[in-house]
């Protein structure tokens, strides 16, 4: 299944639009790549949500699995990176080896504190071309990391997302592989 991502610069950061035949995501992010607002629509799940950061709260409003909801999630001052594919770009280009952040799981509408760890840098074949890429392991902090993790690859020069490998769901979910198939600048 193909997904299309559109990232546009704004005066205060950028917008992210991502979608496929099943769902749509729209986000507003600061220059530091942290998420300010996330809109998520999935008609098959009967879900149409808006989540906004208000200080140390993530506030969700709308319809989730057919029911009207308003939920507030208390988080700490760590950034909220709803769009990991885009939000880790600065981390990839930095000298840091580890970063922590919040994310909301769309399937259960719960926030999770996550940790991203730099792994090795090496060549990755993308669209038949060798690209120098940084592999990032994303997991839960502490002992929970023994039970779940996923890997993302980003182009070293500019932090562009290239590949994902991991489960996109709970235990027993099959491994998913996502790869960049084309990119344009407009």
C-alpha cells in the first residue's frame, strides 16, 4: 500500500500531511520538529480526532472508534513527536546518541514515552542507489524495550526518512517494511 507524505515549511515550523486509502494524518510542528497539533481520520475505525499540546497536556477531542471523546493526557516537558518519520531528522544530524519523546498510539489513543537510539551508519540501497544512512532504534524506555522495538533509517546528509522495519501494532503483529520510493522538492 502506498502512502504519500507532504512536508511544507511555514513561518513557525512546518506542516505534515500523510495518508493512504485507509487513513489521513495532518500535523503542525515547531521548527524543533515537535508536534503542536495532530489530526487523524480513519473512516474504517470511525475515528476523526484532533490532538493538541497545551503545556504538559495532550488534549484529544473528536470521535474515536465511533464514540465522542475528550481526553487529557499528562506528559512531562519532553517533546511530542507524532511524526517520527519527520521529527527525528534533527536528531539524526546531531551528535546526540539518544533522545526521548512522547507519541500517541492511534489504535488505542494512549500516550507513550519513547526513546530513540542511534545505531550504526552504513550504506542502504534506496531506489537502486546506495545512500549513506543512519539506523535508529525506537523503543520504550527501560525493561519494556526487551519486548518491542522498531528501526528507522534516515539519510545522513539531511535526515530524510528512508526506511522502517518493525511491528505496527501489538504482540503478534507481523513485521512491516516501509521504504521511500520517490521524493520531489516543490
